[in-house]
C-alpha cells in the first residue's frame, strides 16, 4: 500500500512557494489537496490517486464538478497507470482536467509495510 500521507506532504513541500493557503485530506486510498486564494476561494484541487482509486465511481464526476465551478483540477497518479487514466479521462472527463504522474512531479512513492 502506498503511503499517501507522505505523498501529500511531498506535494505540499513542492508547492509551498506559491503562497496559497491549502488543506489536505487523505481518504482510504486517495487524497486531495485544496488550494485557496487570499479571499478563501477554492482555486485548485489536486487529487492524488492510487493504482485502484482512480476507478472510484464518483472520481470523474468530482473532477468535472470542480471544473464547472471554475476550479483548476490536477489528477496525480502512479506512472504505472498514467496511460490508462489518460485514456479514461479523455473519454469521460472535462478537457480542462489536468493529469500528471508522480514521477513527473518528482514524488517518491514509499510503501507502507503492514505490521
């Protein structure tokens, strides 16, 4: 299992110089970082998806809803599923949904070893 909290922290450290306020949340097997402007308006959401979580029933709807509200959306996935996710989003997602691999963003994936 991927250490999502570590990935969120790596991403936050990579975006710290943007001067935006942010919140982050890690669910079972996916996470989201939400960025706000100085007035508290959501301006960007970054979804950190795993090899399985990008298939969540509501994932694409979440992305599309945010885009329709004028929020920038970036979906971050492991390199191993990048092509599959790209094909899927190309069919079902709004064209403004952005996609990147963890490798492209310099994120190191660490596995959690169960006790």
